[in-house]
């Protein structure tokens, strides 16, 4: 079946023995992929809009997985069904993802794995999940239509991270592939442009930005050794 690289990468990170919920499922292609290509026995796909769910229903019927993919119209974790232990969310802003998790914290006690691919504010997402009692188990990148997306895998269990590791990504900073270098270079370019544009009165922001630029320069140097 056809599925974009971002969704495929997320799908390939879902544990085979899990019961996953995809929040903001759009056309339910991720859930269908998990059943058809990865062999999971069941999945839940939820969205808060009728339009995407109508298309999702068509797709579920087309791929003949109506008995295995349950479609739910609900806000965020309100779509939780007993037994679900894995949650995927992609294509949303990081602050929106954080709100979804904050609004229904009680369900998180049953969630062992979260696979999140925020469109922005990934540092805020990492901080939120650590505060909620998760650690970063894996990080990977995928390039889609010239945009590089982070995919973050969180597992239950607490770990301490320095600001440097949290900013760069404790797993990502150990990788030496060309996409990781391109990603860090892109962030470096953005931070350097920001530093030039910041008014002198923004002292704290200037200090943090300079620190981030230093981390990026050193990491890129290490990755190119």
C-alpha cells in the first residue's frame, strides 16, 4: 500500500505486540499500514473532524480491515479504549500535542509508548513528556517534500537530561548520517539568523541562543570527524 515516508517510519517504530491509537488520524493510513504491512491484530484511528473520518472509513473498507481498525470521532485521548498501550501523533504543532496529553493525563498511566512527530516546538514536547514520567527511547529523522521531520519515541521511565542533550536529542546527536548533519545545519542557520535579529534588551534569549549555537557547532564538528 502507498504511504508517505513519515507515516511509514512512524509505523515501523510501533511495537509489534502493541494495541496502538493514532490521534489525528486523517485518512487512517497509518493504522491500515500497521495491520496490512506489519501484522498487528488491531488498531484505533481517531480524529475530531468528520471529513477525515469519512475518508478513513472509505480507506478501511477499501483495504478490507474494517474488523481490525476501529474509527473514533473524539478529541485527543478522549478516544482511548481499554487495552491501548501505544499512542502515535504526527502532523500537529508541538504545543497542540502537549495540550492533548495535558487534557487527559489519567489515560497516560496505561500508555507505555508514545511516538510523536511534532511539526514544531519539539523541545517543548520533550520537556513535557519527561515531566510526565517518560524518557527518550529513540529519535529519528525523515525528509518529506524537502522538510525534515523529527520522530520521537518515548517510553515509561524517568531519566535526567542536560539542556544540551535535550536540545540536540540524546539519540540523534550520536548519529553520523547525512540527514542528521543537514538537520543540525538547518537549525544552526536559523539560530544564527535569530541571534542577529534579537534586540539587545532580550538578554536571556541572547544567552540561550548563543549557547545553542555553540552546541550545534561542536556537534557538527564531532559528526564530521
